[in-house]
C-alpha cells in the first residue's frame, strides 16, 4: 500500500516508528488519533505530511457530528469544526510547510465550492485530499526524472534522513531521483546516514533501498566528512521540509553535510516539490521544532545519558542557499543564481 491512504471513511497509514522490525498498517478514525500519529512520527516526511494534512481535514469533515437536516447555523458550526481541526493538525509539526499547505488547500476547496450543505462539503474535502495525494505521486515521478539526469553512471550518492517513498505518498524525492537513475540503467550506490536521534536513515532509507535491491551502505552521521575527504562520495542529495528565499530547512545534520560538501567540491542537491517552497517567510520567521529530550537521553528502556541531562534536540536545521548546487523540482532543476527568485513568485 501507499504510505497514507483513505479507506472506509478513515485514514490508513504505515506506522514508520515500527520499521524495520515490523510492517504494520494503522487506522486513524479521528483527528486526535491522526495528530498523535503525526506528532510521534508514525507518518512523517514533508510530502507525506502534506497528504496527511489534507486527509486530516477530510476526516474532520466526516467525523463532525453536524448534519444537513438543520439550518445555516448547522453549516457554520460544521465549518467551525473544520477550522478548529485544521489549526490543531497544523500545530502538530510546525517546520514542514507541506502540512499546513495540505490543510489550507482542503479548507480553501470547501470554502470556494460555495456549498452550504454539509454532505456536499464532505465530498469536496475528500476529493481535494485525494487529489493532493495523487498529485504527490505524479510530481515525484517528474521530479525524479529531472534529477536522474544529474547523476552519472557509477556515482555514490550520500543522503540524510529519509526522503523516500515513505516520506511521500509514493516514489520519494531524493530517493526517487536515485530510483529513476537506476531505472535508466545507471549504476548508483547510496550512502545512508543513520540520522540520529530517530534514525530515519538507518531504519527507513536503508530498508527502502534494500527492498529495491539498490546498493546501500549505512554510516554514522559523523562518518560523512571522512568519506568525502577520501573521495568516496560523488554527490549529496537530500529532501527538504521548507525552502525559503535564503535557506533550505531539512533534517538536523543536513547543514553539516552541506558545509562538508562545499569544502570537498561535491555537488549538493535538494529534491523537493514546489509545495515545499515558502514564498512568504525567511529563515528566522520559521519555527524549528524542538523535540522530546528523551529522544537523545534513551533508546527504549536503555539510558544513553543521565536522567535529567540538559538536552537541545532540534528536529531540523537551515542550510544557506549558497551551499546548494541546485534544487530539483517537478518543474525542472533550479539553480540558486539563475531562476531562484522566480520560484518564489
Ligand atoms: O522528522 P521527519 O522524519 O519528518 O523529517 C523528514 C525530513 O527531514 C525529510 O528529509 C524531509 O521531510 C523531506 S522528505 C521527502
């Protein structure tokens, strides 16, 4: 199945916290259960969060207890439910712009439909959410083709976190590019950084690539610089959670890789759909999510640090545009010095 789907009036998704040990599909029948799934990273990755946001509003529409039988007041109360759910969903994870984008797109579709009927509004919300999910797959396919042309036969590509099919509805962005290059007959091997503290690289990227039979080597995050210095990395490709005029937000550790890539003259690519661009904000307007200290202090029941140790645990960092060779989108490859400004209009 795809990373996230709508089935029988509920959202179904692959629980990514259990991978690679267990492949389990979970059901979200209410908005609070979806918010829990987003907050605990059962569903994660910017494009997948866009779909989750859209489906979340559709779920709010389907679970609202207001019905058509009553008056205009009833529709207003229904819309009030939708807006309240929209705000709650958006607040679960503030950095990836796709989440708010997906939520706002479905709310706008309902409003613009002009309907005053609850049953019709439910249909509009669901159709828009399904469209977001379908478009994500198509966009990633186009993006992947554009990116594949940048890879050369024999390349070893370093990636960070997971920008694969599980971070999207399907296909993937950074990993989609690698898949498309392999499908085009190029021999590509991947170096996957483990991505502490939640290990999306070791748990998810490595798992996805092994399933596809694409050679992948897992490294500690701190091994990247040494590999670059030894000439073992040809390119870096990562995904993005938000792209502003001045920086690219992505998983914590991305900035470090960009500095290392610059130092060693290695092309540094970001693969992301246009929905990840933020035309309004700049770096310091964006909230970087600070996560639970226990993600660093322990793994399960095993303590990695003394209980109560002070912790700083930002989920994302910002990479200045100057460190980026190009951004690969569904509409083509954007080089920061040329078409950069137009991408934000
Ligand atoms: O905290 P996560 O796992 O949601 O972070 C995910 C990332 O940082 C990805 O690189 C990004 O969302 C791009 S996914 C195509």
